[in-house]
C-alpha cells in the first residue's frame, strides 16, 4: 500500500504531553553535559550516533495520519547528528557562564527531523567543554537525561577502544505497549477507582491570593528562581527524616503542602507530584518518557502537628506509588479544557559523574517540563547539597511575589525542622515585612461612612423592607 505508515501507539504519558501541547506550549527536556578532560570531538560525535542507533526513542517522531486524531510513534532509520561548535575560549569565566546560560535557553527543536538530530558543543578551554542536547518530553524525562550521561560515556569509551557495544537495551515501544495493555485489563479497575477518589475537580481550580486575575491565557510560560539551603539545614532534614522513619522528599513535600494551606486557606490541598514510574529494574536504564505527575491530597486542620502532616505525606506517596500505573486524566470527567494540577512538587537525586579514559561526563544543568502547573517546587539533593528551585507560570505571577514565596517556604521549613511536634498554625513562615503588613491590616478598623444623613438612610430602609418591624419596645 503506498504511503503506508508503520507505527506504535503512544504511551499514556505521551498522550498526556501531546494533549498539553495542543495550546502551543513547548514541553522540552534539555541538558548541558559537562565534559571535563581531554576531548576527542570525532569520538564524541560517533558516540552520540551510537547511542541514537541503540535507542529507538531517539529516532522516533510523532505522525498523525489523516484518518486518526491521536498521533503514533514512527521510528526512523537515520542516526546522523548535525553538529554545531561554538568557541568561547576568548571570554573570561563570567562571560563564559553567561554565554552558556544564553545558548542553553536558546536551544530549539526541529521535531520533524527527529527528537535528537543536532548537538551544540561549547568550547571553554582545551580541557573543558559543554554538550547541549534538547529533546521533546514526549521522548524524554529527567531520568532519561540522567541515563544519557553513562550511555554517551560508555559509547565514547567503546569508540576510543575500537569496539562495539553488544548489549540490547530495552526499547520504549515495549514499555508503551505494555502500559496500554495494563490499563485496558479488567484487573485495572481497582487502581482506576483509587484515582477517581483522589481526583477532586474543585481542587484543580485552586490559586494563590496574589495570582493575576487578568491573565487567562492558554499558552504556558515557565520561569524559575533558586533558593539557597545551607549545608547544616540539609543535614538537619536528613536527621529528622531518619528519626521519624520517613524521607527528605516527604519532609520537603509536607512543608510545601503546609505553606499552600496557609496561603490559600483551603482545608484540602492537592499537589501534583512527580513519580519516575520505573519500579522495575529493567526500566532503570531505559530512555523515554516514563515519568508521571500524580495527585497527592492533604486535609488540614490548624490543630494538627507538623509531624502528623509529615506522616500523612509519606503514606500518600507510598499509596500513589503502588497505584501509579493506573492513573489517567481520562478518569476525571470534565469539559474540553485540559485539566492540570495548580501546584507541583518534584524531588530528585543529583546525577553521578562518569569517567571515560581521560574524560569525565556529568550533568551541569538541566531543564525538563513534562506537566503544566501554576507554581512548582523542584528539589535536587546530593552529596550534602540541596538545590531548591521555584518554577512558576510567568503569565500568572510576578517575580517579586515568587521571591517572597521562596522566603516563606524557607522560613516554614526551618521552623518545622526545629519544632516538628507543634501545631502547624504555630509554625513561623512570615518575614518581618510580611508580619508588619499583616498587623497593619488587622488593626485597620476604620470604615468609610455613607454620604447620606441618618434620616435618609432610615427612609431608604423603609422603602426596601416596608413590611418589616422597625422597633420593638418592652415586648
């Protein structure tokens, strides 16, 4: 048959990202890989082509035949990479850093050619380079970027030694087909029912009090700012988690939930939380979009202790992990509008450094957008360092408001660390300026009086409620 397309069904994760992209927003996974040591550029180019040959998802495009509404995965044969090299050796260290940031933000995709068809190599010195790679999130998540580093390192070593990589990696289409079969199975109903109870439509319309009410745009525009957590705070978090039989991830989530409760005044809060969705060893080294964002609900009362919030956060995360394969936005009955979690949370461990002969490979910077949100807390921990980033939709929030929110989160976290047994309503979270502003508002008891005289007000009330009793005396 002429023009026949051979393809595979999208995974549930890919369908979700594809639906989000229909408003014109960009969902991209990109990273800057630091190459520290003596680099052979031809070996690196060949190594990247080897990785693309080994993993079909890096040669996959989405195509939508005219007779269907949802695209399919189509695997191409070509593994050729278009290289571009930028020499930054003439700049000082500060200018180099600024140039790397600028080029990182400017990297764009040409999805018609394939997910990984070009690479940008930045030369900072003879022993220091950056490899910039960008992929659409329908083909990659944060864990995939982390897996790319050892894959490229192994392929580089093989090229340097003149040998081939002979092992057969798991291909993403195997996973996507398994996922589709799993959710269609009759035994999946129990898992689907669990998520129906967690997806509360009213909570998806939550907002922070300083959200712009004039911006009702469809296109999503993500910005970010960083928080600095000192090393002693990181050690204190790990110590508290150990004492309470929980994790640093659960602690950071519980603090985020508590702050959102204080700001919104809602008794229930839902936070879309990132899960890697690689529960089996066979999936750990695979490339592709596996990650899911699952709803973690929390019910609040001002009298419960932070320790109780922490306990519930950990339990909710374990339950979500157990049922993660069955989550789907299709379970939420709604209009044509695409729903999303207003508040997000993501936690990850720092990627390791990999050595290949005289060259070390490590992730210097990465940025992955898999799900839409209004504001999201991203935490990356490793080797005693905690990097916290607040990502937000710049069409809804101003940078100054997000800066204040970042300070409030840090203060609440430190208060919870020192006093996990106290009621959450007693945890410190406001700065001096916010407390002063709040006291002024509470003490503002004056109110503007109407311009009318008392007799005029009395006559107007009679006209409105002619049949009502006006005065009762000695009843």
